[in-house]
C-alpha cells in the first residue's frame, strides 16, 4: 500500500516560499553574495552571563531526570517577578505561570486544549502562521482578522460578524506584531477583554517581542494589565528574541489558571517540559532584564532599522519605522505583489526578503525584512536597493 499522509495536512495553507528558497540556493551555489533578511533568528550570541549560568547548571545531577511539566517553582517565580517588574501585574507562580518549550510550542498546543471541532479561532493576518496551523490541527475553523496600515495594523473588531463571535472560543492577538512591527494601545486590549467576556471566548496574547521596543517612553503593554483580564486571557512570553536564545527553546505562559491547567494536560501527554538547567539559566537571564545587554540589543536593532528604512524609502518603498520587534514591513511598489517583489530583490540585488503573503493574504502587498544582519551588510543592501529600477 502506498503511503498516504494525514488529510489534515492538506488543509494547511500552501508553502509559498519554495520558489524563493530554490532561487536563494541557486544564487549561493553560483557563488553570489546573498544577503538574507529572511529568518527571524538573532545573529548575535546569547549573552555570556547566561551561557555561564547554563555551564554551571548543566552539571547538576538533579536536572538530569525528566523535568516538571509546569516548570520549576523557582523559574515560575522568576517569571512572575518579571511580570510584576515590567507590567505591574500579579500572577500566582503556583497556578498562573507555566514553563513552555518556547512560545511557539505553547501556541501550537493551546487550540488542542480549548477548541472543539468546528469552533472558531479569531486569527490576525498578516500574522504568525502557527495560529492558523494549530487551529487546523485541533479541528477548529480559522476566521481571519485582517490587519491594515489604515487601522495601525490593529484588527477591526467591529467588522467581525455576530455569528462568528457566537462560534468563537479563541482569539489570538500579537503585539508587538510580527510581521508589521506595530504595537497596541491598552485601549485595544480593553476592548478585546470586553468582547471575550461578552461572547465567552479565550484570548491568547502572543507577547514574544514585548522587550524588543525602541522607545523607553512607549513600552508595549501586556493584556494582563487590563482589570480582570485573567478571567479570559493568557499571555505567552519567550526568551528567544529578548536574550538571543532561540535555540534554547524556553518561554512561559501567564494568566488564567483554568486555561493553563487545560494546556498542561495537553503538554503532559506530548512533551516532558523544559530541561532544568535551561530553566536555571533563564532565571539568571530574567534577573538581568534591565541590564545593559538587553538595552544594547535594542539600540542595535533600532540603528539597523533606521538604516534599512532610510534605504528602502530612497528605493521607492512605502515603509515606516517599526515601533518594536526586529522586522521592517515594507509595502511593495505599485503593480507588484509580494512574491514578484521578493523574486526581483533576489534576482537583481541578491537580497532575500520574505513575501508578505506567507503571513496571510492581507500581507500580499508587503515584504518583510528581518534585522538579523549586521550594520555593514545592511549598508551594502541599501546600495543594492538604490541600484534597482522599479
């Protein structure tokens, strides 16, 4: 019998970057000098103080057996302390905090914990593709909330039909936003919480980029700052971007204890938690959230963004300085969709950018540049952009 893969895989959106990947591989094989702004993976190493903490912790025999699924209490206490220090919110480490194998893992498993087949999940687009794929894997129905520049890349909550709200059991929001770099005012989160209470759905706020902001006077908010938000909300955080720890796979969820207990039941059946030594190193990381290492990272990304945005504007792209994240979201020239623009960037300038349609149809007039390229290479990319004729 020939192998037949599970039908749920056929429900996933098509992978639209195959052609870009093929062209990139051909360019590299031909010896061309490709500058890739594609992958959102920090190019800087994990700060040495975290590596040193890990090097010490990995020798501790108590971390060598299976870890606790919810995470060590000391780690959960460090996460709660971060929430209090950063957002002035109170969460109980013993029920309202959970360790995650990165926020992607939490997002991937959450729909299994809260959706029944046919339930609707409200999903922003352009947005992180895992919101949609995890909903599909859980048998749910994604309903797209388009994000547009006209509304500061916030979903138009008034445009969601009443019958959709009636079937909704989960809403994903993501601020600071990947891929647009937008942030959300507290009033937006207040409106989301009110709607969740009215229509009986849960909100998952993806706050993986909460510490990647550029202006100390405009720090991103947490949805849990809204009074009584814990009644209907959880928030997922990641150490990946803040501390250059993408490969370490560690994050945490805060908020509604019942939702976290349901998520814990899913996780208990499919994973074995975060390695204890990584949790200990993460405690050290979180204790230095206000340290110079993180401030220097923010300054570095801001400088990179300013250089690239200036160059893109000179090259005729419609683009604004991101408020947060390490992404630049640039609108394509008239007459170009995102795939065509990305192909030209690669063919004529050896630059890799991600076509915005890969984040959902509302992103099809944009390309995303990840600021994970050092300053000299960004300056070189700008020269190449200015040499193109659109």
